[in-house]
C-alpha cells in the first residue's frame, strides 16, 4: 500500500501539475481506477488538495506543509535515502523505533521521524528537548560495509551535513563543536547521536539520530538551558518550513555519505575542520580517571580529537568530556 502511494505521488509529481488520466495511473500502478480514487482520498486526508476532472484525470494543486511520509517523499531527490519513512506524531525517541525496525531487517536508508519526542536524548544520555512541531527529530538507519571502528566517522560526517545545510539555507554561520553539536553564535542548535549494533569485525547497522531546533522561541526551552540553546527562528527572526529542511538534510546526507564511501574520510576531515569550533584554543579534557589541559588542533585522519599537550606531545582523544575556557581567560599552557 505504501509503495503504491509513493509511486502515485511520483507519477503526479513528474506531471508538473498537469492532469494525469486515471487510466494511465491504473496501468502504471497495476491497480483498478477505483483503487486510484481511494488513494486520492487518502492523500486528501494528509493535506493534499487533489483536483479530479472527468476525462482529464487527477492533479495535485496544493501540497501540505505538515510532515508525513507522503509530504517528505514528495519532491525528495534521493536515490536510496528515505525510500522508506516511518512518521510518528509523538514517540519516546526515534532512536528506539529505529533500533526496533533495524533488528527487524529495515532496509538501509530507512528514516524514522517524529513531530515530538517525549524522552529525546543526546550524547551521554542527556535529555534533548523535542518541542512538538518545532524541530526536526529524526533517525537514519545505515548498513555500511566497513569495520565498526570507523563508525564514529559517521558522526563527524553527519555534523558537516547539518553545517552545510544551515550555512546554505539560512545565511547563518554554524560551527561544529566536537564531536556532535552544531552551534550558532556559541549556542547549541543541533545535535547528533550515533548508535551501533555490531560484532567484532562487522557492523549490523548504525542509527544516526539528528535533532535540529527550528522554530522554537526562547520560552520553549527550559530556563536552565535558555542561555545554551537556540533555534533557527531565534537566530533569524523567521519561521522555517520543517518539511523542506528535512528534504535538504536528506539530500545532502546521501550525497556526502556516497562520497565518503567512495573516497574515504579525508574530505570529511577537511570540511569538518572548516567548521570546527575554536580550533587552536586550549581545552580541558575529562575522562573517567584523568583531567588535563591541551591545545585543540583539529581532528585526526581517523576522526579522533587531535590535541597538543604542554610538553608538545600530540595526543588523540577518542572519548571524553571537552570544556572550552571562556574567551578572554588566560588559558595558556603555564
């Protein structure tokens, strides 16, 4: 049923708002004209305005702004990403659904998206506020053919995708805070959570969770994070079409992922560092057993955080908590 409706949307899309006869649709989809009519009624329920004229056929004259499987796929220019979309008006977290369907053999490129998450989470199990209808709360299922040790590079790749989309479509200047936050004017606008199911030498699947604050106002955020979080609307003064932004992200992600699989990590590293937050400054690094200060140099060829210690020793950091010193603070290595 779903694939038939998606194909119907594709046929109407390529008509460029011209009428398509019921007979032609019936032949292309291999279903009855009565079934075509029923599909049209379902599209109307989803917010499409469908015009049907005897002896001419059907055309869609107005498209809904709402987010749904149909509206995301309408006009989505991807080859494999988002061909299967699961949309929820509300859910605990899209990551949870993604793991469930991935374990049930959901295909590579499946998207789970929600209008609202009631238990949204970020890195280190931190809470992520997912205001209903005001942001992008989405998970992408991938089945890459490489070793599990490379999976963290997908977080860095995803960050460059979000930074590219924000820079291109909002005229804002995003920065990537290692490893997974997108900042605008030093405030968090988007985040990425990468989770994986794997064996020692084989990835079963990876789930990339993406959260983007789009149309929130300051009061939508809890008071304790209002000085740390922001949205595209707060930064620009404009409301943004969430459906369009989802499509921009998916199209950019597919292009970047395909390039990464073909050419490796060097291009991702270069782009990440072009957006890197406060590269060249001193940071405080915390692990379970140690805390120290070092200069942030960028990222290594494998995606690790690259630092230089007081003794001029170059060190790679694969996990830990990073804190930046306040600007203007004397944070030299002494």
